[in-house]
């Protein structure tokens, strides 16, 4: 399973500016009206990008997500 960090193509230590920049870059690239991908695939990609950004852009939700990732690493 891909992490939100992998979805946005960023390091786990990325700053909020890096997260935002990556989100905007990918949102433009995979927007259903401009991408070369089939519309269904583009919508799936943009949905994953939006979810990743919504989690990682908020410090509290990012912290919870990181804690869950770290917990899962030790299973």
C-alpha cells in the first residue's frame, strides 16, 4: 500500500511548503481535463492526491498519520 508521502512524491520530513508545491504540481498533471490518462484513471489519481494532501497539510492529522505509520512499521 502506498503512503500519502509516496502519493505526493515527497520525503517524510517535507515541509508544509514542499507538501503544497507537490500537491499543486500533481493536481495540474493529473487533472481529468488535461491529462493523457483515461478519465476514470485520472479521477482515481486526483482523488488519491487530494486525500493525501488533506491529511498531510494539517499538522494535527499529519501527526496522527505519522504515528499510525510508525506503529504499523513495528508490526
